[in-house]
């Protein structure tokens, strides 16, 4: 049973294993990607039901452009179709949609749909769904440095006043709380250039389940594991003598 008073406010998810899921079933990789995108819908609804405030999905990295063009084009179409089908449903459920990452070279038709989704849901106050698309954490940090440098040159910021909280305002995720829990399916034990700054104190959960098989039950197992952790943020638990 989950402790409803200890639900992670922000869950970040690396959606991994679509291709391997398809390969195990002798199916085209496209089927795995389609199933993976459909899985997002179930996890979004589960997060909303459980009281999660933010869920961020790592959908496409800056490194994924090296994949075959046919596969990349297919992924872009699937993401666009998902937004076309689901955004009205998200809006009715008071869910806000955001995206992080660089715009170009994402196809203009998908960028347009993302802008429309953000605009349509901007006033919603329930769960926030964040799509990390054409996203890379190292690039995000470099872009944040450039933004801050530009602000200093324009005399809109003072370099001597910069601190951790202040720097966070220049990241793509400005205004979004840092993740409490990172989930990575597929058995890989790395974070793959995802939210490097923001994950500093997140709890990490890895599972061998591929993303297309990651359902609500798997999400609840991850949250249950999170609730067993002792989050000290660099401090100590004074109630435990062995610390």
C-alpha cells in the first residue's frame, strides 16, 4: 500500500527499451515505439490519480538524431499524433503540458503542435506533463550559461550575485521543481545526459522491464520503493544512532 502522504512531487522517466521490446517479439522497431508512446497515456493518468504534481518524460535526446532518418521521422509523427489525440483530454482533466529542449531541428509541424498544446493548457492547475524533446542536459547547462552571460552583459544580472537557485532560473526547467524520483526501465543503469543538474538529490529507480511493459502497477512499485528510502539531502537522520 502506498503512503498517500509521501508521493513524489516530481517523477522523471527515461522511456527506454522500445526497440528491444519489439525485437524480443520479432516485431518492427516502429511497433515498439508506438506501444511506448501509448504507454505514456496510462502513466499520465496514474500520476494524476496518485497526486503527483509533475511528470517528465525523456522522449528524444539530442543524440537520437544519429538514428536512421526513417526511424526519427516515424518518432516525430507518432509524437505529433499523440498530441493531436490526447491534448483535449489532458485539458479536460486540468493537466498542463510543457516541453523542454531545443526547437530546431524538430519538424515545424511538431513544433507548432507543441506550441498549441502549451497554449491550450497553460491555465491548468493539476498535473504538469513535461516532454523532454531534442533534449540534452549538457547542452541545457551550456545554454543556461549563455543566457546568464547575456544578462550580465546587458546589466540585467550581477555575476557576484549568482548562486545555485539563481542559476536554475536559466535552465530549460525554470519554474519546475527538481525531480524527487527518476525511473529508468529496460535494465540500463545510467541517466544518459538527462536532467544532470536537476537530479542532484533525486532517488534513482531502475527496472529490467522495458518501457512498453511499464504500466501503473510498475509505477506504484517504483513509488513504493521510493517511500522506503531515507532522503537526507546530504545531512543525517538524528533519530538513527548508527548514522
